[in-house]
């Protein structure tokens, strides 16, 4: 993986998310020294609905190895709500270095194998 914006990183992120949060029931949990917080924002209306999941992954408080990653997954539905009409996802390094985040994720493969 060369970037947090790559497809390979997205797939690894999703696999780790599902492996460490069975049934997606937790809003806060810890994985190998990283605090993972999920916040959900949603609106359900007559003609359209949307839901945004904001994930904040925090490793350490200070120092050269500390980092914070924000991942946002957004889904939109039409009035029937049977299938999403649009899904977007984006990731942003809030603090620290991307290479440290990529390294940490590469070490997490035992969680998903």
C-alpha cells in the first residue's frame, strides 16, 4: 500500500473494521493500541435519506509515533430506501505521518486472516 487513499487500504480498513466490531455494535473500541471511535449522523426524510459514519482512529497522544486518522463513509437513499443511490468514502490524516498509519494497518492482518 502506498497511500491511505488506495483501494487496497480501503479494503484493509473495512476488513479490520468488521473483524474488530462484530455486528457493528460498538461505537468505541481498542485495537492494538489504537482507540477507534465511530460516530453516526443520519437524516431520514420522505424523498431522501442519508447516513454518515465518522471514524476517528487515534494512536498515542504525543510524540513522533502519534497519529490520528479520520475516515468518513456516507450513504444516500431515495424515497424507497431499498438500496443506496450513492456511497462515498474518504480518509484524511488529521495528525502524524501517513507512513506510520500504513505500517500499523499492515501489522493488523492477523485480525482479518
